[in-house]
C-alpha cells in the first residue's frame, strides 16, 4: 500500500468516525429503536477511493438509525437510470441517494438526493435532510457535493419517475 492510499484510508476512517458521531447527534430519534427513514443508497462508483467513501457514508447512516439498503449498479454512463430493469420494493423508500459513476472520472460532482413529492411519514425523517447534507459534504469533501430535487431539474425528474414507479413515497 503506497503512501497516498494510506493517507486516503486514514482520512476516510476519520470522516467515518466523526461523521457518524456528528450525524447521530443532529438527527432526532437516533437511538435505533425505530428507523428514521428508509433509504436506498445506489453506488455506481468503480474506484477504491469512491468505494471507501460510500462505505463510510453507509456506516454513518446505519449507525444513526436509518434503515438502509445498498445497491451496487454498473451503469454505462452517469445519467443512465440505475433502476431501469429492477422491480420496485414492496414498501417505497423515503429517500434515494445516488453516487454516480461520474464521480470517478470527474464528469459529475454531485451526490444526488431524491425524494418523492409527498411529505415524509414522520417529522423525524424530514429532520434528517439538513444533517444528511452535512454528512455527504464531509464524506465526499472536495470530490462531490449533495444536490437535491430543488437544486437540479434532472434530479427532480428522476425523483418523479421513481415515485410513479413505486420506489419513492
């Protein structure tokens, strides 16, 4: 393992530890008794560094009490629909996070936060958005920033499609 890889691993471990603690303190009901929200995390990345960041993110979300499902998808390009051939779940998700393959080559510099047009089932779930944005900003640092349905038309359109298909509430 070369020096740059060791530094990256050290940074990601620190982000994961600090991110978990910070995220868990900011969200209500992070005791794990009931899930804060149902979240689908789609990882399209292919590099070691990106995989480590997604792992840190998944760990922080689970530690904070989020019900998390992670899908690894190999899409041909950044704007391909990762759920095109998949069957929707029995119960829709509150939020879908997409870490695009474009993060690896620099063609996309955002982590996409998709949610349906209806309000979330609980105030606790709604209250996780601001801390989640902070967590994403910390984990992806200078590589990517969190972008939601009110920030980008593509994300809003994809969220609407997923809501119609039964992926989102």
